[in-house]
C-alpha cells in the first residue's frame, strides 16, 4: 500500500539517522545500510515508491532555490562588443570572462554590417578554427613557454616561397620582419563563425534575425591582439578545416571553398581581410569595407605566452624560432634554387657547419632567403645566388633527422643543402 508523503519523509529521516555513522565505502558498511533500509522498506513496491518520493523531493528543493529558478539571461549585442573591446586577453580572468560569454548556449543577433547588400552576422564560439602545424614541444619545454588554448591562434602569411621542379619548395622569413609586422602575421582571438543573409532575399526581418539557419560563408571572425593581449582590429579568416556534425573536420583547398558573398565573382578568393579597425565600428545596418586583403593560403599556428623580463607577451609559435620548411615528393636529382642576394659575403664567412663529406648542413638559426644566399657561392649575376638541393640519407644525429623529429621539416625524405 502506497504511503503518504509524510510517512515517506519519516522513513527518510529514520534511515538517515540510523545510517549516518556507517561507512558505505566498505562491503560491510553497504550490507549494514541495506539491512536497515530493508527493515523500513520490506517490499519492492515500497522501494519503488520511496525512490519516486526522493526524486520529487529533490526537484522541489531545486525549484525552491532562487538561482535555479532564474532563467538564463541572453546578453545584448552591446555586451559582446564591450567585452571584446575591453578584455585583457593575456590574463586568465579576461580570457575566462570572454570565453564564457562567447560559448553560451544561446546568443542574440549580432549584426556586423553589410557588404554590397549582403548582411553579415557573428555566431559566437571560440573553436571555429584549428591550427595547421603541430608546435615544437621540445622547444616550448626548453624555453619554458605557456601554450595558450585554441581560442588564441596565430596567422602566418607565407609570402616568400621559392618553387622548384619536383614539387619542392622552401619557405623563408625576411630577417627584418618581426612578430608585430602585419606582413608576417599576427596573433588573434577567435570570436566565432561568419554567416550571411543574401541581398537577393532582401534585408532580414526580426523573424529572420532569430532564424538559426543563415547561409555559411566558410569564414571565421577574430580580433587581432597586440603582444600584451590588447584587442584591436577585427578580421575574417577563411576556414580550411570547418567542423561539421559530430565534431569532424574536413580539409579543403582554396579552390574548393566559395567566394565571400558580396565580393565580385572571378576575382581572387580572399583568405584573410580586415573588416574594422575597432569592434565598435561595426553596426548591423552599416556597410563595412575589406582591407588588408590576403589571397594566399595562410597558416594557422598555436600561440605561446612568454616572459620578456617581468612582462608577459603573446607570440606565434613560428616566431619562437625561425623554421625551415622543405617539402620533397620526388628528390631523385639535385635541384637549383635562385634567391635575390642582398649581400656579397664570401662562403668563408658562412655561419653554416660543414660536415666531413664537404656538404654544408642547415644553420641552426637561419631565418631568411638572404642569409641562405650569403652562404652559397655567388653566380656571375651579382643579384642571384644559386643553391643546389640534393637528397641524402639522414643519420639519427643529423640536423635533418633532428629537424624532422621536432616537426620543423615537412618532407618525405631528408635533404641537405649543397652550395655550388
């Protein structure tokens, strides 16, 4: 026979009183607890009714809690803009506040403006993009850096690429470039996904603004950060590895992704562009412009927090150490690279190490095509340096082997540089 709520409450208090000193983490304690409960609830029906009573009691207690009763308040768009503008994104407190805001279960309509009649909005989240290059963990440990989470990313523009036959190429850095240089890339914080409402559909109504199904653009939105974590300009970035259902990511090339709506078809596809110098410049009905455009495939890298004396700094991983990227699919024969030469240094002043076989190996701290060119013999043309690349076997202690182990080489075969 089903008991009343008062009777079940009396049973609950009696069981709680009689079992408060029993250690249920041991087998003996569990047996004692079950024996006491069996005395008060002898039948299976009694046990089932008692369990329903406990569930109902817990739900009533939760509903009586004021914090539980308060529904989640969806922040206004101005709250997002203000937080993005003022957050210190190198300090844990600022990062936590903005990350929590951008990853709420519900968000308002955050209009970013229009471009040639196409309306754009931001759908907040902090994991739209993912890094392309695995960082050099050995170097990070050696330098004592702190690796930032994936909401911080760096974008690197690979402008200096020398292509040679056989599909091999070398990426180098301009020695004059710094991490602050926009041409080299910068650190940014992910804000979310860029979606659009085509101009052919007319301006979005209030009902349209609440519609979760807008058109995807294959772009993400981020705020550029200075080295001290201060937010700056707002950029859009082409997403080459979008996340689909179940969290799977698919890698695409530029030609497989669409044009940014509002940009003239047939032109080069934009891979990165600035849409505002300040987040507060973006308004739902205001036309924005694209500047600082990039058209080549950028590289997304992880970000580290380092210390410059007592001051913390955000640095792209590839700015911790200059990297050499050598890709080799068919290294059957030596190939020749030609680089513009800015100096006429003789080979005797080279900083590279020569091994026993007479082949120059890679310098440990090389960062530019000009420094590479200065190590080779000069050709008859005063402005050109020719360098041959020949495949060699990599021993376990060779620079090539070490480079591949640390992730600095992206190649199927180890190679060494031999200067003509």
